């Protein structure tokens, strides 16, 4: 079978290759457009950063994953920790959770996604203008300890400028065969008078359990082959209304967002419900005696009409969010720009089993930040600012991991940069003060962290650049890491926190080599991260697949490399080769859930007359560098093909039709970065979609 799959792959690229080289003599010079990174208050271009940022534009997001991890997986160094079709977070350079901060337009999401991989991140990449993966000193403007990187989802919910000709918008429809997914999205901005703009946007999705090849399900002790992976359905809707007053020196706006999601939790089992710890050992009296029926009566939540057969627990999520944003040019002497942002999020999700909410998570979050871009001082340009965020968390029910608690964090930060001849220098710093109040006899937490970073770009000859980035980062522990004490069935663990945890500290270095020219470009990055007091869940004992874990600290190191080479053969074809690799060690042992290495190639084609295409092949290697309780995951080949047509109905009415074939070889895909490494990802599937802009 593998021979035939490889033959298909070779045939695809063999068809493309002759056309590429036949036009080699007709190559034309292409001018690269400067990309503005929205999260950066200085509004620099990507070329000004010490480490190149990955920016995923809207047209790629529109045909990609609906969850943020899936939406950006495949970027250099970026994987996803998928938990079915309803939840995923990015895994960057082997780091996930709190070490990869996900922001909603530079603001905290205030959900509970860092507590568990089965909790959705409440950002919508389908409606996003773009998604940015930020590295280097710039990350300290928004968080500390995000050694892997920072992900910012730039939305359009609050208008920042008046729409052209008084009205503009976009509508999208798509269908995916892998899960019978139907997705619709729309966003419209309208001018109401000369200085007032109104924005309305939303998305709606419904997907059944997804298909997977060679999937066998344990049914009453016997393996039965299934076409679809049970309990991987997902559906939801997201609606936002925003408005802003726009004037010559800036804008001020408000928005309200209502989000609702319902999705299954594959692999969620109560088989070990009787297990409990005795000192550092697990004691399990037997398997779960509760009756968790496979046929779910959703009468307790009958406001959602599920026509699918849920084969296990599912999440019912509701979130309401209010945002205020303003920007003012030349606010007072000495400063070029003022930016302020405040948000309030009221979040709740129930984990439904049978017809009852077995566990309920409630979070109320506040976030506010103020930034001031100052005038150049001795040719140093920069921004200073302050931030305050607060989250009240209450978990009730059978998986109540910890008592109600409130986390407050105060921060001050700054970023400065200057050009010294061929050298560009960037310096960043952040101070965090965190206090956690716990509603129990456990002691409250109060500590601070100081982080700083520096980067140097040396353009030692035209088109060549050498970059060096170094940082010292300090991450303050989460409430879960301090106070957890209970079962966590999504990860098959009994978790115990440690209220004596110290600040996690890391020293990090990265070297990059870059070449940019019209026809050829390449980027190579090598990095190494050394941790003191690395916070992780150490396994103390296990019973079958259930583990007793204690949050503890130790020395750790992560190191790896990323590389990407692009060659524009002519004005029609561009070839790319890419690869990444990361290795993680904690106390000399392999770190858990570290993704395997990846190597691939891609061909982008511009056929002219509106037609474009893409062919991509990637090989993900076997991951056998595993920790004690993990299992090896086999390597696989991923082949994706796509074609699109863009046109105009009238002067301002653009449309785009696209078709994608994903996992064309119908490979068995198991993700080592996921807690569900034993659950296959979607098999061969096809996506067709339409976007219309006006």
C-alpha cells in the first residue's frame, strides 16, 4: 500500500515539474509586499523584526481549520494538540498551554483553554483578518514565558476606518466531506454618517463525526472497524456587533460578541472513576459503576437540537464578551500615539454526560491595557505601557479540580529599537506582579517575575541578514498548577498541585540566517531554551492508562531548528522546501508530547486569468523519543492539492471559488503532540468553498 501511495505522490509532482522548467527562461522580477504585523504597537513591517514572523492571511484561514491550533498548524515549527474537532491549541517548538499565549486582537481570551486540551480557545480564525505568530522581544509586550511564541488573532469587530463608498463586507460558504461540515460566515461594515461605522459579523458551523481510515473501536471487549471516529462532532455559532466613532486623529469603539459551541469529547472515559491516591500511589477499586449511556438525551439542554448520535460526553459552551478599543494620534507632547483596550468576558461551559451537566466551568475575566508610543529619543523608537487582567474561576461537579479562585496580574512593559548602520537592535522588558486568592485553606500566592529580551539583525551584505535573539523569561504559575486536587478524565489523570511552586525561569537563544531576493529566499533558525524550575505534571504512579501526576519543577531544555527555502522559477511557479525539528528533555528524560520532525515541499502556481493552485507534500517522521507512559506514533505522508479561481462581477464585487483535496493518500494520521495520540485524525477529505466580497 505504501508503494502505491508514494507512486501517487511522485506522479503529482512529475506532472507539475515539466511545466515549471519549461517556463524557466521567462522569469520576471517580483516585488515583495511589506507585511504589517497588527499586534505590534510600532506598526513595523515584518522585515524590522529580529525573528521573522509567520502571518496567515484571511484567504488561507477561510479554507483552513476552524479551531486556532488546526488553523495555523503546518507553519514552520507549529503543530496542533487536537482534541477532536471542537478544540485545539497551537504547539510551537514543543511548547503548548501557557507557554504559547493566544490573544484576541492583542487581548486576553479569558476562557479556560489553558486548563485542559479539551477546552476550546474562544477565538474565531474564520472571521479573522489574519493570524500572526510572533517571536522575539515583541512577545514581552503581551506576556512573559511564551518561549515558543505568541499567537495573535486580529479581528475586525471594531472598525478603525470608514468603509470605502459607505459599505463593505464579505460572505463565505464552504463544505467539507470529511465530517459533512457546513460553514457559513459573513461580515459587513456600514458607514452611518461621516464619522460613525457599524460592524456586524458572524459564523455558523455544523459538522458530524469525521471519517478516518483503518479506525477500530473497542466495543464490549472486541475491536470493530468504524468509518467515523465517534464523538468528534462539532457545531457552533458566533455573532458580533461593533461600532466606532472615527475621526482624523483616531477612533473609539465598542463591540459585543456572543459565542456558543457544542462539541464531542472523544476518548473521554470514566473507566477509572474509582481511582484515588494513597500518598504517591493510586488505588483503584474497580471500573466505573456509573451508567454513562452512549445514547445521550439532551433534554437538559434542549435549546440546541443535535441530530447526531453522541457517543460520549460533550461540551456546551457559552461566552459573552464586551470590548472597548481606542487609538489617538499625538495625544500629548512627547508621544506619537496612545492605544487603550479594555474587555470583559463572561464564560461558561458544561461537560454533559447523559442528560446532566457533570462538570461546570465558569470564568469571568477583565483585561485592560494602555500603550504609549513615544517620540524618538536619541534615535531610539519605542513603546511603553501597562496592563491589568483578572480572572475569577469556579469549577463545580465531579471534575472540580480546585476551589474557586481569583487571579490578578499587574504588568508594565516596554520595547525599544534603533538602527546602527547595518545593525538593527531591539530591546524588550516586562515586569509582572501576580496574586492568586484561593477559597480554601490553601495559602494564597503572591510573587513577581522580571523578563527581558534583546535581538540584533545584521545585514552584513545586501539581501543577507544574520539575526541573534536572546532572552531571560520568568513565568508565574497558574492556579491549576498550584491548587489542583482531583480527577481529570480528558487527560486520564489525577492531578495534584503544589502551592510551593517557584517562578519558572528560562534562558533562551536563537540564531537565524536569512536571504531575501526576488527569485530566491531562505530562512534558517536554530534555537536552544534552558529552563530552571520548569513546571510540569510528573507521573508518580499509573494504573493501566490512568496516571497520578504531581505538578513539580525541574531543569529542562528544548532545542531545535526550522528552515524554509523558496525559489520563484518564473512569474507562474514558486517551489518551496521546508522542515522543522524539536527535542525536549526534562531532568534528562524525554519531554512528553513533543512533535516529531517534519520535512516537505510545496509548489505554488499562478496560472493567470484568475486561476491559482498549490500542491504540497510533507513527511512527518516517526516519534520514538518518548517519555515513560507514552506510546510511539508512526510517521505518515501528507499530500494536499488545491485550486482556486478569483474574479469580479463588478468593479467592487470580488469573488473567489476554491477546491482543496486534503490527506489525498488517506493516511493514518496520529498526532504525538495531542493528548489523544491514539485517536486518528481525519482521513481523505475534500473542501469546496466560495467567498464573495463587496
